[in-house]
């Protein structure tokens, strides 16, 4: 009888890529995926540890699955929390059979002993493991692991390590195997792809061009603003998907220095304006941290003004989370939680209105969508499972590109009527 597994993924698209590769490995070992945890012989939770809220969600999910599993089923925790808090997590969660990082196989039959040595990364490296063809018309592809930056708030380099880029041949082989119409390239610092191999910004452009030659759409996520050169911006626009996900985090010069980050509001606005002048259909996404130690009312006002002026299509705001081992944990100027919540509310109110306005501007226009599933499509303006969607007629074939006319907008989502099919 075939053993079964149930895999739960938390966190960012980079984690989803890891889960896809893990699922491919389990399937290759003869296991079969099941939708319900109580039907599985093995339950795996791929956790997120980026901020405190993500860690709480990971713990709650693990405990809920522990209650759901059937007698004899094993529960394994992997991912960022396992990498970062392995021994501590194992001690705190006696319900879990195993806590393991991605350097050791996650299998049903493998039972570790105290004398076990970790399997060398070279023998089980998720970054370069093969994946099955995508079940959806799109797929995320991770091109590098880790990060070489030292942002004051981020602990990722402490448990994911320095940047480690894949070879272009490996990335392109995975793109070909996925057989998807849209590929979303992801990394912690995507524009720095290849720098650890001595190539620098000369690598990301040919990679984007090579992927664009293979698929209908290529999209980039997580661009550090100082790395968005004119050449890279031109390359993105030339792919036909002028979508720019810029990791800005804040705009106040004094606070940016305390964050150990490059840039400020004026430089960011100049870059956004230049891209819009080059490509009026460009869409922008960013994220900002609220309540970083030392954030003053002047800093907050500067961010409010920037958000109102920049009018990016999509924007997320997150309360600062103190992370063990980061530079920011030693800073003074803690911002009271009540004040952080108030600032988050002000920013979200402005951005919700901007996003709604940007969507309203599309009403009456004909747009090109990729049909992801029955009744759901996306234009170049929407990254999968992150941004809004376009509701389309149910009879449009999944995996095709269609021209549809936008008839309405509801918050982040659009409604559209049929037009003509533009490709198979």
C-alpha cells in the first residue's frame, strides 16, 4: 500500500518553491499526496520565521495538525523555523515527531537517532532538486538562496546563510520542466543574482532574457532598489510584463540609515517616475516597516507623503518585529504598540484608496489576461497569489491568454467580460 503525505506551506513564494521540490522528492520516493491531514501517514509543515506573527501562525498550524492526525501518522516540521530554532522548537513541541532543516531528507521511514550526522547539503539540496511540471499555468522559480545584505531588521542571513546563486543552466532547465506559461523569478535579493559567482549585475539581465524567450510571461519579485539599473528596467519592460516589486521598507533618510538600507523617498520617487515615463503601463508593488526603533512622527509623516505621492498599485505595511541576532535589537527608541497600530491604520487607509482608484482606472479598458483557473485571470499587473485578480467568464479555457473588457472593480479585484482569445 502506498504511503501518503500532506504538506502545508506557510510564508512567502520562496517557501512554496521549497515545498514543490519537497513534494517532488516525496512522490519520487513512492508517496502519494492527500488533501486532508487526517488521511496522511506523514504530515509536513514548511514553516515561516520572518517575523513574530509568522512564527505564531506556524506554531498554531503545527498544533492544529497534531490534533488532526490519525493514529500512527508522523508529524515533521521543516522550513525557516526549523532552520532557525531547531533544538528549541523540538523541545517546545513534543507533539512533533521530527524538526529538521532542509539539509536532511524528510521521509516517512527515516528515523533519526542521537548519533546521526546531518546529511551533507550536496546530497540533499532543495535549491537544485528537480520539480514536477506545474499544475497551474504559472510557477515560481527560486534562482538563489540566502542573502549577503545586513539590513538591521532581518535575520534571514543568520539561518539561510549568504547568497548562493544557481547556475543559469539549472534555472533554465527547471523553467523548461515546469511547462508553465508564466514564470515568476524569486530570491531574497533577486537583482544580485550571480554576484556570488563573480558575475554581478551582468547575470540577472541575460537570465530574464533567456526565461522570456521560453515562456509567455516572466515576472520578477523582490528587487533591492539600488540594483534596479536602467538596463534591468528596460529588460523588464521589454518582456511585456512591466511589473516592479521594489523592496523599499521606508523613505525617511535618518531611519533608513538606522535600518542599514540604501535610499530615501526622493530617490525612490525619481526611479518610479523614470520607469513610468518609459512605460506608462508599469505596475508597482512595495512593502514598508512601521514602528522600527527610533521612528519619529516626522519619519511617519514622510512615509505618509510618499505613499500618497507614489501611488503604487500594491503595498503592504508590517509592524516592526524584533528579531534575535539582528542589529535593530540593540537600538533605542522603541515605538509603543498602540502608536504602531495607529500608524499602520493611517497608511493602510491611504493605500486602500489608492489601490481602489488604480483599479477603477481600468474600467472600460480591454486587457490581456492569463486564465489561471475557471473564472479567474490575471493581467501583467497582478502577481499570482499576492495581488488582486480579474474575474472572467467561467468558460474561458485555463492556461490560455484572453482579451477581456473590464466592467467593474471591487477593491483589489476586477470583473471582466469576454473578448478574443489571443493565444492558445
